[in-house]
């Protein structure tokens, strides 16, 4: 195989893998991890089911890859962020609202919780890491802000409230219910109540 042919094959492989991950994330966030099959995913991407196994040997491996993609997006944004604590907290909350899509989806971490005992330890660990990296970053921002006595505890509460608000909005299909649930938290943290666009991206 020539170098040009190998490069072309690698590009096709990478493009297909990207399409699989994008479709899998959409299914996970709208149906939950246990709510779709490899056949559903293959039909969504437009490939044969057997072709999925060339990219991911199991559904568990696919689930971990989706979570790792989300972690990479958070890590990239966290490292690049240079704003005030208020800007960081506001952008974090608005990421749940505008990027994940309050009323239409839940976040990748929450989508694995239904049937938690039915998923393997690799997924448990990936979900735990995804949560912890967010809590750690929130703790830093709250410490910088200096408004709360126990930043680590409040960071965990922010994560939990954002997750719960997404679930509540998913039930009703109304983004307004996400905004309502987060209104008191925004006030307590000294943030404006008006949701705004978020530069954070959860992956393309």
C-alpha cells in the first residue's frame, strides 16, 4: 500500500469513527446508554453493524470513548479559561443549558446512571472521573471567588443541581424549567439570572 493510499484509508477510518462517536453521544444523551443497540447506531451512521466492531470492540468500549471525548472537551476548556470566577461559573452552567441542550438531552454522565448496576467497571470509573474533574475545577473557581465557606461541598452541589435540572427539563421538554431550577443558585453565587451563550463545546 502506498503512503497516499494509507493516508486516505486513515482519513476514512478517522471520519467514520468520528461519525460513530457523534451518533453514539446523541443516542446516549436522548435514549440513555442502555436505550439503544449497535444496530440502532449502525443505522444512524449508515454503516453495517459489523463495521462498528472495526472501531469499537464492544458497546462498553464505545461508552468509555464517548465519556473520554467529553472529558477531553472539558479539559481543553478548563485549561484555556482565563476569566473571572463569575465568568467561569456562569459559562459552566450555561454549557449545560445551551451546549448539552436543556429540555432535549441529558449530559453524558447522567445518561449512564439508569441501569448503573448493569454497566461495567470501566464505565463506572469514566463517569466518576468526568464528575470529579468538573467538581475539582468548580472548587477552584469557588475558592477564587471567596463567597462560600466550603467550596468543595458547594462544587458538588452545583454539579448535582445542574444534572438534576437537566433531568427535570428533559421531563417537560422546557428549557425554562432548567432556568427556574438554577435561578436561586445563580443568585447565591452572584451571577446574573439571564442565560447567555456559552463558548464551551462538549465535542463536535
